[in-house]
């Protein structure tokens, strides 16, 4: 994944002063994975409740503990292997740190950050479901919300131009993956990544305005 970079000479380590809300999200993702090993029944319950399962019209979807709609949000907890987790956590911690620090550590700032991450996750998942059409789909991973954070980090670092510098390459990479997938199926949620990034690009200016005191 593309990650934001500093334009100035400030060399403060990326992981210094990590906002609590970002750490909580990261620990939730790690906890969901570790539960599979430490407490397998709990890990299986988390997986079944969080993974997004979309079935073609006319087919009965599998029963899920929290229903069929909450996974549009909760799928960020589900990952398919440690490489999948590490890639998402690297961007979550780096881009999320930039975004959360701008929004602040007040209750309002934390709520805005979580709302933004959640909205990007949901809209990314919707984009993947639409792209798949009548094909069955199983979706998991934080990359929907993380893709939104990439766009938001661009806004933080360089306004509109900064957002385009980070978001357009990420969208381009995923368009290529989507095109390649026509001939060679690739198990990557390219449309979910694009949906999350587009959602982040459009929503973050609104979130910033809400975060500024009047």
C-alpha cells in the first residue's frame, strides 16, 4: 500500500505519540486474529459475526450471529493471514496517526475518526458488492477503512493536491488488479479499496470542518 510521507524536514518517528483511537483499532484487529489461536470458539464467533458474505439473488445466505448488515462495518476485524494483517496495520498506524492527530484526542475527535473510518469501511464494502454483481463474495480486512485513511492523510499533508498524490496511484493500482482479474482471478478486493479511497477523499474535508471549533 502507498503510505503518506513527510514533505518537511521534520523527522519525528512515525510511531511516536500514537493516538489512542488508532491503537485501539489496531489492538482490536490483532485481538480478533489472536482469538483464533488462544480461544478458538471465540475466534470463530468473531469471524462468523464480522466477515461479509454476499450471495447471489435467490440463494439463502448463511446465518450470521449479528445478521447480514453489520459485517459491512465489522469486516475490518477479519483477516486472511498475518501478511494481510501486517500490511493493513502498517498503513493504519502511519496514516491513522496523521489523521487522528489533526482531529484531536477529545471525545469529538475520537468520534469523528471512528465515524470516518467506519463510513469508508461501509462504502468500500458496498463498492465491492456492486462490482461483484451476482457473483458470491466473502470480504474481510481493514483495507476499506485504511484506503480512506490514505486519502485523508493526503489532505492532511497537502490539501487537495496532496490527496490526489496519494489517492490516484492507489486507485490506479487497484484498477489494474481489477482488469487483470477478468482473465486471472485475484483474491483482492480492488473495488473495496477504490470505494474506501473515494469515500475518504470526499468525506474528509467534511470531517475536518466538523472538527474545527466554531
